[in-house]
C-alpha cells in the first residue's frame, strides 16, 4: 500500500485497484499471528546448512578456521609481531568468508607485509620466547613440581627479561 504525505497532513493510504478500499491497521496479519512465533523469543534458533567436507581444509598454514567463533582467521608476522584478522561467517557468509580471507592474505603478500616468524634462542634449556605473550618463559622443577614463570619483554625490556628467565632456571637447577 502506498501513501502520500505532504507538509501538515497525516498519512493516509492511497487507494488503487490492487488494494481493498477498507484499510484496518489493527487487523492481525496472518504471518504475525502467534502460531508462527518461536517462544521464548530471546533464544537463538539454529539454522542447519550442509557444508562440503573440504571446506575446513586450508592449504595455507597462515589461514585457519576457528571453530569457537565460526570464522576464518589470517595470521601474519609484521614488525616481529603476530597479527590476526578475522573473517566471521555470520558477516561474510559461508563461502565468502574463506574467499575473503584468502584474498586478504594475497593482498598482504603482494604488498610485502608478511615476514618470517622470528626465532629467538636463549642458549639455555628450559628458556624460550613466547611470541603471543611477548615474554621470555622459564620452565623448571621446584621440589619435583613443574613450574613456569614468564618475564614480560614489555615490562622488563627484551634482554633483561631474557636474562631474568635464564637466571631463574639456573638458580633452581643448581
């Protein structure tokens, strides 16, 4: 139903041959009746879709499907930091999310924004660098129980955090 409103007028339906001459806005629409509604309305309804078996396979190790958030994620190292960009299925669609993730990775490659994973060596057994937390991590045993201590490179500085982790392992081994 079309309506025409000019300044100072209220809305009224325009009558045509397609529409009935009587318009009742309070009459229930058949689709709006309670038999078509889910109760309780705040619950999410699952929508079943069949996905091909090879959909979750990725030939590129930098593009992964994250099942928890139902999204494809692109991982890359830039300036020695791990970055990630999500491509949620709810936003892009099932096939488009994977396609967009691959397209974004190609864009990063074309612009030479992808670097190799940084490898940091401590030279001491039980000490390694964790790229995700940006910490030097010390693994050792104290009274026969395994202990793990992290030393933040942001807080202590890169070399100082490394030195603290090495000292902690040496102190507890000796």
